[in-house]
C-alpha cells in the first residue's frame, strides 16, 4: 500500500515536472520568437503618424534609402499641418493610432490629457541605452516631461528660431536700411505698402504678410519684441500672470492693430494658411515674412516669379526698453515621438522602435532627411557646404521628410546659400536673449482638461482686437471670461506646481 502510494506520488511528480518542462519550453519558444521578431538587428515594420508641412507627401527613393539605413519598412500616415489639431485630437479620442505618433502640440489639452492617462510609454529609463538618444540633454528631457514622466522621445529643436525675413531689394529700392527697432520696422511696413518698392508703378504690395496662427504669425514675435512674457510671468510672490494681462502684450496688440488699420498688415490674415502666406511672399505681394528659418524655401518658391529677389534674415529688433527679446518654443522641444501602448504592446517592441529613432539621428539619416541623396539632390562644396542641385526635386522628395527629423541640433551643416547660413547662425544667436515659458516643466490639471478651449477665448479676442472689432473694454471682458471659466484655477495650479518644484 505504502509502495503503491509512493509510486503514485512519484508518478504525479513526474507528470507535473513534465508539464512544467513543456510549459517552460513553450515559454522559451515564445520568448525566442518575440526576441527574434524585435531584435535590434531585425527588419522592422513601423507605422508612423507624422505632420506634413509640405503640399504633398515625399516621393522618390529618399524614403527607400532611409528604410535601408534603419532596416525598416516605414509606413507614414501623414497629417497636414493645417488640420493637425483636429486630426490628432480625433485620433487620440478614438484610439486609432500608429506605432509612433508625432505629438507636436504639447500645450494642447487633448494631447496632455492623453499623455497623463498613461496611453503612451514612459521612455525615461530607456534613452541612455542608445548611442544618440543618450545625448539628449537633461534640460531637454525635463522640459519635455510632464510631472517628471517622459512620454516619448523629445523632438530636439533650437531654443528660439523666430525672426523676420525682409525683402532686401525693396529696402534698397526705397533707400531704406534694415530695421533695428520696432519704430523702424513699422516704417518699413508702411513704406512697403504706401510706396512702390517693386517699381512696377502700382500700389499692389503690403508690408507684413501673415497667417491665422497667432503663435507662429507675426503677433507672437512682435509681442516678444515688445518685452511680453512667453505665456506666463512669474511674479515675485510666486503668483502667475498670463501674458495677455501685461502692458507689453497690450502694446503689441495696439502695434498690430495700427499695422492692420493702415493696411500695412495683410487684411486677410485671419483666414490665411501658412502655405498661402508663403506663396504671397514668393509672388511679391508682401515684403515681410515671420519665420526666419524659411528663408531658403521662400527663395526657392520665388524662382521664376521674382527675378532679382534679395532677402535678409533679421533676428534682433530692439524693444521699447532697448533690449532684444525673442520667444522660445518649448525650451528647445518641438514635441514628442510617442509610442502608444495600444500599438506597442511589449517592452521588446518599444526597444526596437527606440533603436529605429536612434538610427534616424545618425548623420547618414539626418543628411537624407535634410539634403536628400548626394549627387542627386545636393552636393557638398567648399568647407562641405551643402548646395541643393535641383530645387523642384528636393521639394518633392526631401522637404516633406525634414519636419520629422528627431533632432535638428545634433549635427551641424554649413549651407551653401549664404542667406540660409546666416539665418542658421542667427538662430544660434537667439539663445542669448530667448524668453522661456516658465510653465513648460509644470503641470496644471485644469490646463490639461480645458486649456485649449480657454486659449481660444483669448486668441479670438486678440484677432478681433487687431482687426478693430474689439476695443480695450471688450478685450478685458474676454480676459474676465477666461479667468472665470478656469483661468484663475490654471494660474493657481501653476503657482502650486512651481512652489513644489523649488
């Protein structure tokens, strides 16, 4: 009896051991399969939702070369820049996402809410395992984080890219010098409108070309020239004051309103998209463009339309205090390359995608996304200066990819075009007087939930004020509505977050 019981026990143990061995082998097989599928050296198929800043997606074989370099099949889901807020908000709400999502609207309520709900992977602990990603500075990581959590790889951008592009040939035709302060800038806009800068005998030009986006149009830059804070001002007692309640902001509004009233600012700016703004400049309809980094694109667009065109980039316009100020875009962070947990289900998958992003920062990939293929799209001249060979081909096959570069600061390129090279140098110079938004590393639950909705109250009021449809009292009423609708709570939460971070 005892022997039989022992035999049964041994048989049971053997059966369990056998089952455990089979399970272990099965798990090892699954792990091996997963490891093989997502091995850093394995072929990757990646779906990427990216923002398109060009008229059409890239064509040609640059993408093929990029795929060869990264050992990946890249499937882009392009979202036009003009409709990115609507499209991205809808995608986040529906959960219809890709392996990688370019989140460039870091102050958007829907974006911040999605990040905070844990929809995306926290990549903080992984970056230092990769050759290029580990080079991302701590201050950039901090600026891109929400409550010390980094929900994606930061797009690395220059600290402050803003500045003006002005028709140098028009200045010369009118015997004027490059403006150095706000009053001189106003006089240039006036002369470009009221006089005949292009010499065609017609009154058909406007000083400032502009578009509907107040953040990237002339207004945000003019406000910083006036000395306005960037988003918020931290008072000595630790309280937070929104930029639109400062004298400098109101002075900038009045400056812009005067430009508009006199016709020195495009009368249809409120309904103009970026591409239309660029086309008007390229066609010789406007003479001042906000966006210093676009200078080469503007020159290319003007080919065959504006013979003899000469442009000059300008970054330093002194404010009323005699100092230089320029607003910084999110402390050098252009958004995040984020990885949704719904699509990227395992740590192994995440690591393979991070390797892909790391490969995109390599010099070879950077050159492909910046210049294209050497000998076909560009050539390197003296001092390795990059010169585009075929502008039309470059615009079709390369330019659409450039906005998806994970880093614009890791590699330096000398541009063969002297105007573009000067603009690049002025962008670097902007670091000296860049105005930082103090709320970038802070968090506000109310701003996450309703910030974009509340911001619209102010932007609508600012546009109406510039167009003369709202007076001082009307603008103050809009500010009051903003405060009562949640603005006061946002200011309070930022102050609390700021104090906690000290």
